C-alpha cells in the first residue's frame, strides 16, 4: 500500500483518498455542481471547505457542516461559514434550504444512504434539490464497516477507528432515492465523475 490516506472497507476493498484535491481549489466537477445551486445551500460533510467556498464565490449563501472540528476550522479559514455539528442533529433553517450537497463520497455518511437522503429531504424546501456524487456503474449499493488507513512513505499503515460507511452508484440511486421520498431529476457526468440531482 503506497503512502497516503486510504479508505479500507470491511470487504477488503481499498481506495486512495484524494486528500490533496479536497484541500485545493474547486475543480470543474465541483463548479458544475455549484452552477446548479440557485439558492441557500448546505454543504454536508464539508471537510476542508472547498465546496462551501466555491458556493460563496458564486454568490450563494452557503453553510458547511462537519463533525470534525479541524475540518470546520479549515473551512472557516477560507472566509466562509461552517458549523461543528452532526448532520443528523438539529441544523439551522431546517426545511428552508434550496439545496443540500453530498460530494466526495459523503453519500456514505452513517452507512445508510436511504436514511441520509431522508434526512436531506427534511432540510430542503419542497422545490429544493439534493446534489449527490455517485459511483460509476458497477458498485450498486454497498454498506458495511470501513476505516481510514494513513500510510507514511516508509512505514506501516496506521488504521483509524472503524465506522459505518456506504457506496452508491448511478444504477442503484433511483431505488435508494425512492426509499427516501426523493426522485432522480437528472444524472450527469463531469471529468469522469457521476452526480445526481434529486428532488422531493
């Protein structure tokens, strides 16, 4: 396992995490998602804040939400607003947001995409959308345990705590969305990455 950060699933699947990308500027795929946000937007699992910052630069009222205090501090250092909170806990403006965004694999948060999308449904208003990054066809819906392994250039992997995680592809998203009270309004692809625009 080369150096870097890896997501290791309970079934043995390993994927390198693009940490450098997360800490950089918004890439074209993110800009394409931002272009679909025409009103106040929640960036759920905001991480270091590049999506929240891109939304703000586009003139959109944006709020980043993350359970990591370090991630929230990083987001705020970009000059945008973020709160240190579990997205399943009470959030500001519930039911009044125009959009909720789940990028960079964040559909996996909590290990249950149906429950996560159902939560997103309670956050947006009746004409709002949930914008979610999806896996390419072939993964389907995977749910299970995972952990993040950090690997130094010359050293052994250091595994982090185990957590519940999920992956969802473009073929499985319609049934998953339906189970949460949402429908798939559009599927689109940018730079080889897949996204879905879900509506109540």
